[in-house]
C-alpha cells in the first residue's frame, strides 16, 4: 500500500512540474493550489505517518474518539480535493471525445457535399442535420478564449461550492457521539469497581462478583458472536446479540507506569477457566433477556482464562499486560492479534475506567481493546460511495451550470468566430456557407413537418419544451451568425475573386481600421471578355427594363462560367470581364483550365440561343423596328492568356476589385475583332497553345495579327458555331416561383457538375462537347471539305499567294448557309487596297487595327 502511495505521489508531482512548464496560466493558479494540496496530503495516507499523527492512544476514550472523527472528516475533505484530478481527467477525455465527434461530423459533411442528389428526404441529409446540430452544440477544435475562461470559472465555482458544503454542513450539526454514554465505558467502570473490592477484601464473594462483571463485559461485547457466526449466537434470528454492533472486544489487560504493580494486578485479575466455562454454558442457553450474550469457542475460553503475562509494546514508561481471545487462528479469525499493536491505530478502540483520579489512572488501570475493522470496512464502502457521489455531483454541477451558457452564448459565439475565420481565410467560402445554412434550414423544416404527433411529444420532452412555446423568434446570437454569413456572401458577390486579398488582409488585423488600398499582386490567368451586342439599342428601347435584360443574360453567363471554374470579375453594362486563374497549377491542370474556358463560352452561346426567356425579346416591337432581322440576343467572346495585376482600383471613398494589365486590353481588342471577322468566339494563340489537341481540332485559325499590348504577333482562332440552328426550349409546363429554394438547388447542381468536370486527371471538355446535342447541332454546317478548303486558302494567304487564296476563300465564303465571316474578312483585306496582290512587306502578319 505504501509503495502504491509513493508511486502516486511521484506521478502527481511529475504532472505538476510538467503543467507548470507547459501551461502559462497554471503556476500559482487555482488548479495549481488544488493539485499541490491534494498531492501533499497523499503523505498522510502512508501508514507510519498516519500512526504517528493518530498517537498512541494515551488520551481518554472520549477525547480520542472525537479526535478520530475529526480526522475522518479531514480525510474526506482531502479526498474531495483529490477528486479535482478526476474532474480534470474527465474534461480531457470529454475534449478528446468532442474532437473525435468533430472529425466524424466533418466526414459526414464532406460525404454529403460529394453527393449528386439533393432529395430533402434522404437519410444522409437528415444525418447531416444531426451532425451540424451536434457540431454547434459540441463545438470542437481549438477552444476559444471565452469558452475556456467561462468553463474554468464555472468549474472553479462548483468546486468551491461543493467543498464549502462539505465543510460547513457537518459543523452545523450536533454530534450524536455525546448524546449518551457507551456500554464499553460504563462496563469498564463496573469491572474496575468490582476488582477494587476484590483486591481490597480478597473474599470469595467479591472475587465471584469481579469474575461475573468481567465475563459479562466480555460476552456482552462478544467478538465471535459479533462476527455473525451463528454457532456463537444461536438465537440471532429471534434475539439480538453483539453482531448488531461494529466494535467487539478482543483484548483485556492492565496498564500503568509501575511495572511491578502492573504485574501484580494482572496476576490477580486472571480469570478461572471453570468460571469461564460455567458462564459460557449459562449464556449459551436460551435466555429470558432480549439481548443474547452468545458463546465463545473452547480455545477462546482457555485463552481468556490464561495468565495475563503477554507484554505488549507501548510508549516508554508505560507497561501493558493482558490476554487476547484472537491470539490464535480459530473459527472466524483470519488475522491473529496477540497485542493491540498488531492492528493499526484506526482499526482498534481502547476503553478505560474514567471514574477515578488522574494520578490513580496513570498508576494502573484496566484497558479494553475493541476490534473496529468491520466498522472501518463498512465506512470505506460508504466513503467510496460518497466519493463517487461527490464526483458525480462535481461533474453534473459543472456540466449543468455551464450547459446553458455554452448552448446560448459560448457555442454560438465560437460558431461565429469559426465562420469569421473561415471567411477571413477564404472570403469566397461565404457563399457555400449560405447554401449549407439554407439547406439545413429546409431539412429541419421538412423533418419537423414529417414528424408524427408522438415524435413531436418525445422531442418536446427531451428538450424540456413541454409547457413553453418559442414566441420570441430566433435568438440574437442566431440572427448575428446569419448576419455574418450574409455579409460574407455580399462581400464575395461584391468583390469577387479579385477582392479575396483585400478582404483577407483587412480581416486578418486586430485593429478596427480599414485599409482598402491593398497592394496588388500579379497573377497568371486566362482573360475572357464577353460582350452583349447591340446593347446601346437595347438600352434605348428597354430603358428601365434594361437591368432585367442584363441580369437575365448575366444569370446564364455567371452560372456557366462558375461551373467551368471561372470567375466573373465585373460587368460594365454590355461587357463581362472573366478570369480563369492559372497560378499554382500543373501543366495538366492548366490544360484543363484552358479547355474549360473554351467550353464555357461555347456553352453560353448555346444557352443564350435556346433560352425561352431571352427568345421573348425577338418579338419586342421596339427592338424589331431598330434591329430588323438581327433582332435577337447575341454575345461575342474573346480569350487571351497572360499576366494581370489583381487588386483594388479607386480611393478611400470607393474601390473596385479588378484586374489591370495590357493583356486585358489585348483581350478587349480581340473581342472587338469578332465583328470584323463575323464570328462569335475568338481565341488567341496563347490560349490555343494551352488547350488539349481535341479542343484545338475544333478551332479554326483565321488570321495572324499584331495587337497593341502584345509584344509578339498572335494567331487568332475561332470556334465555329451556328447558333441560329438551335431551337428555343419550351418553358416549364408548370410555373415555378424562383425562390431561395430553387436558387439553392440550381447552385448545388452547378457545384456538382463543376466538381465532376475537374475531378478526373484528364480534361472532360471534349467529351462534354461531343455529348452535347446543341453543340453538335451548331457545328453541323462546318464540314470537313469546308475546313480543308479554308485552311488551304489561309495558308496561301499567309504565304503571299493571294490569287490562289482568293479562289479558295471565295469558294468557302459561299459554302455555308450564310456567308462565312473569316473568309469575307480576308477577302476584303486582300482586295482593298492591295487588289489581291501581296505587298513587298508581307510576312503573313498585319495589324489588327487595319481596315478590312
């Protein structure tokens, strides 16, 4: 036992040292003091320290009993202090369990995010609701300063409250120990008085009275009957005996400071075996009294009647001689005790006659030792139960006191902190947060609607909402969290990908100032320009409704671009600036990004052509009058790859997050050239070189030009699409109210297709085009003979053989249902002013600004 205590002291001391070194707020703190006190008090559990503090029992029985009870209370208090370690251990295990739960919840969120269906009644979606609600209630990860401080203060107050209750409440109770005297003390005085009479007179009558008093005392506190052995308490089922008490007599002796006097008195106090045997037979017979004295084993009778010559070691200057009835292994004796010193101080109680003076008491006296080991065993069991109860009380109190604060304040605040940190690290994630939050709200509504009456009652009972109703609306913390998400979403919508650095830089600082003019950064990207044709006319005719007109087109452009991993930066009314970032991408990923940029513009062409909403403008009288046969929504596109400076443009009064670069101007020039060449999509050589060979095979090189802002001449390629062949899709059979639910479902479907396009190692753009019936329909007229004739004409044009080129391009100019734009553009350039004769300076390149 002592070895285990020493090991515990060493381990706890090591823990204190490590905590002092590893925790900044531990040294001289509340938990440091508790740990130090509980570790130091372990020394008191060492047997030799305990015996030293308990003393040798020289004081009176009454005073020693009271001292023992005070010591027991102090020991219980010390054990409660040690329970704090268990509380800390439970908290560590609880935090570890929360961390595991957080990882499972994140896995559930990721698994659900990867799913391609979006049915509200799926079990996975309901599991997502449970996971998210548990994540809010049991916020894991790094504990916030607020949560840590509140948890520590709550635990500290609970500990102080429990300790105060255990200290103060016992002091406010009257100790029942002093309510009435004990039979052991009164009987000791009776034995002492009868022995004095016998010692003084020496008569047979007084001796018999002394023997009777002594044997009555011994049998009244019968050790063997007290052990519950029915053979020594024959009538225990109907009559009571000493087994109803916890303390039982096992040693009788005389003690004093005069050895010769003690030896003489002990010799005279010896009992006669015949008298013992006779008294045992009398007590064994069924008595008339309610209390049964029981009997002793024969060998125990012999030990009781033996000479009182056992010298027991006591303090210096004191001598003890007597007999023990459990000095040998008998029935019920598992541990032989010859002297009281064979037991620990706490396992034995001593009673002596107190009806005498102090000098007579010190000279010589009877001493009766009682075995209280059964009482100690029972006390230990109840102490363990008390310790467990206090531990449960500590844990329950700490959790219950902090539960409401965590649920109403700490968890929502930590959730908001987590949201803000995520938005700070990636402002664009706010849109995903809004979608996830909306989906959870819809799932909760659906699940609540689907619940039966019995399920609702159980839910109300489990959440203690049986007799209350939420009439006050959502709490302020919920409103604040949703406001943070909405503000983050508005930031993401307003600044876009170009403003990520601006938002992150300002949210990362601890100061309240805003520095909008953040230094720009250079990025490698594909720049795309999309322009609405005939926009000035549409603005004049539609006037106030032109905003709706632009937004309807933007809905298609933004959705398709986002699905193809692009980012729409700004809209200047008739034009869209679109960016595909190439930074930190591998060669294969750059190839996929270039293919997706071409796929995005071809998909927009088809989507605009078949949109029933945009097709309605073809019937607009004002537009028909102004545009005549060109009365349709039409866009032109250009793609160019190069660097650009990403950052804030403006002042402290107003900024725009945009891209500034000569390459943006180059892309704008290429887009304007679409009207010269009569095509809808122009792609520069820098993008074509990035594309996969499958996409390149669909592009047609139509010219090589020099452009202001580009240091080298660039080949221009077009993607041939006859959008007039696409049939307008019929509207939905049933009118759909375009609300938040359908907006979410639309964004979710785009997100699923977006990840589907990117996840594989190879580019899927070619396969998407191949399987798209609208794309194939728009490519119908562009046959192999047409492309071969044009390519031959272009090669002759490039090499200066303009007469040959004239014949070939004239042929291709009329091969399609409508005049081919690039063929006509090259013919016009060669005709005026060169009359189809290449000039001497011709090297296959000319300025884009040249008039055709």
